[in-house]
C-alpha cells in the first residue's frame, strides 16, 4: 500500500464526515432560498405534494454530491502535495 493511500484513508474519513455536515448546512441554506421556508419537506409529510418532496430530494442529492466531489478532490490534491503521490494509484 502506498504512502498516499495510507495517509488518505484516515484523513479522508474525517474530512468526509466534515463534508457531510457542511453539505447538510449548505442544503439548508439553499432550501431557505428555493423553498422559502426553514425546513425541506420530509418524504412522509402528508401535507406536502409529490413535486415538492421530490424536488427537495433531488436538490439535496445534488448538493451532497457537489460537496462530496469537492471534498474528495481537495483531499486528493492535499495528499499529493504532502506525499508526491496521487491517492488510489492515479497519475
């Protein structure tokens, strides 16, 4: 196992957890702007329609995917700076 992978695994787990928290906060802010209310609808909220529930879920998924990609990429770049190797065997 390469040094980059050894360094990246524990750091990646910690940064990934932080990324999840950041993504949750980012989604809340985006939903406040888009949905014009404090909380996004729950899938089981009987008072909300399909369109609103599915739109909120799609937006949440997009925000989480964007944050995850940014966090993963930043972590890989940092590992390469520190070790000289790209984690995961890439170039």
